[in-house]
C-alpha cells in the first residue's frame, strides 16, 4: 500500500516546513503548503488561524490534525466538520505530540486509501 500523503499548512511557512520535516523524519510522506488539484491530501495538518489563501475545503473528507491557538477557536468547527477523524493540539506544538497524533489517525487514512483502490 502506498504511503499516505500528509499535507502541512500554517500561516508561518517556516513552521509548516519544520513540521513537515519532523513528519518526514518519522517516516511519513509530508509536504507543506497548499495542495494543487493534482496532489493528494490523505491527512491534513493545519495550524490555526489558517493561512488566508487556504480554507476548510482543503483535503475535504480527509482526517485532520488541528494545531490551535487561542485566536483560532472560531475556526475549529469549520475545519473538523465532516472529517472522518480529527485531533486537536495546542500551539506551541511538541514534535512528539504531532507524530503521535498523525500516527493515531493513520488507520483511518489507510482504510480510506484501501476503499479508493477497490473502487
């Protein structure tokens, strides 16, 4: 089975790149920045408040890890609604907590990829 694509977005591009690097070091296929139409999003990690050019439709239907700050509570429901699974983590984020949250959501991602392959 192919490795799931983890997309990381945050208003701070350096933070998004650092989080993607942490996930790659943990063995995940992680990309940072908004996805284009031809790039899959199997699991999304989004820092709130979200970047201005990214909305909750990014990776719609994919599980999500929401990295929240005190200023972002109004956005949480919009990002988690309709998702098969989600995790909420507070900023600043501990690298080990991020890796644990992504790993906890991977069974949901694996079953989603398997269903798509059978279709």
